[in-house]
C-alpha cells in the first residue's frame, strides 16, 4: 500500500460507513424489487412505509404484491444482511486470534460442524425443542468442530498459520462425511430439501425466524467490537499480547466459541455460505485500515451488502429458479482465495 | 518515567511436575535505571528466564519483585503496567499502521470498555517522537525495514510506561548500523532493562551487569569484567576466549577460537 493511501483510512472511516449505509439501503431496495415478479422501487418503499405506519400511503398496489414484498422478499433481504454481517465479523475476529489472514468459519470446518448438527436435528431428532432446535444443534455441531480443529492442530503440532487451515480443512472433510452419512441414513423424501439447504439459500426466510440470528448478531457482534483492542494486540503475537495483560488462551477460546455460536445460528437459517468471512474483512481493511475498532463495524456493513448482491445474483441468473447462494459465494470466494495466496506469496 | 527496582529470588522453572528443570534456581537484582545482560549458549534458559520476568511463564518456585511488589501476585493487567517486553515476534500482515501498533501499549492501562482518550493519544505521540518515527506514523507496519520495525516495537513498549523493560535478542537479524542504534537506544532509555544478547562484546559495552547461563544454571552474575573473563567464557561456550586490548580505542575485546 502506498504511503498516501495508508495515511487516510482513519479519517476516511466516517465516509466509508456513511456511503456503506446508503449503499445498504439501496441494496435492500433492489433486493426486494427484483425477482420473478418485478416490483418498482417506489412501490417497494410505499409498501414498507405503509407497513410501518399504516394509512400514510395511498394504496395503489395489489394484495399479492404486498405479500411478495412484505412476507417474502423483505425478510429474505434482512436475513441476507444478518448472515452476511455475522459471517464477516466472525471471519475478521478469527483472523486476528489465529493470526491467520486465511481464517474463515467455512475453511476452519466450523460451518461443516454446524451443518452436521442441523442435519441431525432436521432428519433424525425432530423439532423436540421447537423452533430453536435446529439453531441449537447447529451451534453444538459448530462448537464441537471448533474444538476438534483446535485439538487436531495441537495434536499435529500445527501451530503455524497455514497448517491451522490444513487442520481445519481436514476436520471439515471428516465432519462433512459424517453429515452425509446422516443424510444417507435419513428419510429419502427429505434428502432433496436438506441437500439444497446445505448448498446455501435464503429462500426459507420468515419474519418469525429472524429474531434468533438478529439477537445472536447483536450480542456477539457487540462483544467482539468491545474487544477490538485485544484483537489488534493478538495480531502481533501470543507472547506480546500476554505482556499487554491479555489472557491469551482464554480470549482465543472465547472468540472461537462466539464464532461457533454466530456461525451455527447463521448456518441453521441459511445453509453453508462460504468465504464471506474470508473476503469481506480483507476488502474492508483496504478501505478503513487494519484497526479492528473500524474493521468490525465495517465488516458487518459490507458483509451484509455482499450477501444481498450475491442473493440478487443467485435469484436472477436462472430466474425463475433460485440458484443456491453458496454456489455464488463459493465461486467468487474461491477466486478471491487464489488472489490472496498470490498476494501473500509476493 | 519512573524506573523500577527488579529483584529475582531463587526463581526456577520446569514445564511439569515430573519433568526436569529448564532453569534451576537463580537470584539477581537490577537497580533502577541499570541494564542487565543475559548471555549464554543456545538452550541455556535465557528465554525461560525472560518469560518469567515479562509475566508469560510463572516461576515454579521463587519470587520476582518489582519495587517490592510480587509480580506474580498481581493480575496480568497490573503486571503489564509494570513490565513491558520487546520480543522477536513480528505482527502479521493485518494492515495496522505504525501508530496503531504503538497505541497497543496503552492496552493494559485502559478499562474494559473505555476507548482511548486524549491522555493515551498524547503518550502514544510522545513514544513515537522519542523513537523518531513521526514520518512513519501513518505507514503500514508491513512495509517497514527490520530496523524500523524494531524501533516501532520499542515505541510500543515505551507507550506502556513500564518500570522494567525486557528485550529478547533485540539485535537479531539487523545490520550493523541498526544493531548499534538499538544498543545506544538501550543506554539512552534510562529504564531498568533486562536484555538477552548473543554478542558478548556488545553485552559488555552496553550492560551494567551480566548474568551468564548454561544448561539452566547460573554460571556467573556481576560486572562484565568479572563474568566475561577468559576462563568463564571459555568454559561456558566451549571455545578458547581471549581478552585483548584494541590498539586504537584501547577497549577490551573478546576474541574466540575453536579449542585445539
């Protein structure tokens, strides 16, 4: 990075957040507007405003359109925002505590663990705890996979950055195999749905479901943001962070557990959406610099925008079919990963 | 800046109960503003000793006192306000600027949720100025040279406002010019410093006292003239050491050969 460009990130931060906020509003509007039935932007806003403050808008739209906008597309857009923001924030914080720019909940096997837990609940145990069953099992699976990755990296003495990722990939393969066994053993009629869900999709979004990802994102995001200074210190090294008074091992474990919680809940509602946590923080650092006080909120914002547009793309490329969004993020994220490897090699 | 009085009483360390000691009991004292050099062959226990002082590994037995307070009786945060360390770890490529890195030094002085105030910013600015890094303060740390990075890490330690500074091989991987700059910096800081060094001549130039370690045992503690004698150095490092007077500067200088 040139000296001139590096000198600006801090003062640029308010503008980046302001512009990002406007872009987010615009992206949500577009996401609601486009689809099999196209709804003009002004109608979208009229419906939304009328829902919040009934009677303020003259009703010049059909009931069907209102249902499409308010019951289907708006919750879907909000779910995209929550999942994108959550995965990006988790990716950024995992990168700091593992001191590894390649860390990502998907690459580290956390998403696979969450998928395993969710499949267990969906196909085998049933919803014995109600709506919360799947997210809870997904969190359990994510946590188990996280601890497994940490144990494997200890066991294989894979403490270096690149080898931790290899440990994650290994665990990811093992857990995915086990998840596939669960699918294989399950009810064949449900197989199609579960496999599609696993490829990633926001099509099941409903208002009554949004509370879980929202609550988890707000609480965990706030915790991570409040500890941004510690995340900065962790990028220097374990021993140096310890000399700054940070309980290094405990803090890393907490971030992993928080990451598993967010990833688990996001996977439960949207399937496996990879590479968001890898990509977004890197792009954000180019905009606002490396200080985590700025990286965390900016990652949340741009993670939301990124997933909104990925979903718009996935819904429109083969309309009226919904392409699984995991295919889109995998394609973009994989290419980004290659670019990142090349940049690091130089 | 207040500088501390460091006392180590019979500190020793082993990884676990049934394992051998990597460092056997050693005692020493460093007066305020003085520099203690820790020297010895590879694997002598230098890093172990330093880790106990910068609050990373707890001594198996023994005590470390800073200004009469037991370092391991206080919280990690309180200890971090007393002892800072410049280690060989290098920050990863996360796009932090020089100022971001130096500001990390304020971490232990802040309470959990408060952001950095004007007072912290002032201290960070002073630390940057003291290390003459003003022109680099907005630069990305990853783009700096080895010597510049080392100065940033020292500035970070100064922003911590410690009473004792620990430095682990600060001259490693630096060219001669930057090695000499770091040594003169050590002299000029006026802090109580514990520094591990490989170069015995540099150690005798810069340190007020020397602690000589080998295989986890203390082989000498005292002034450089006493500890870095021909016999002791020869025995410890398994070389033939000779103390010679340089003809131009009249300084003492050690030379080393493989024993024949």
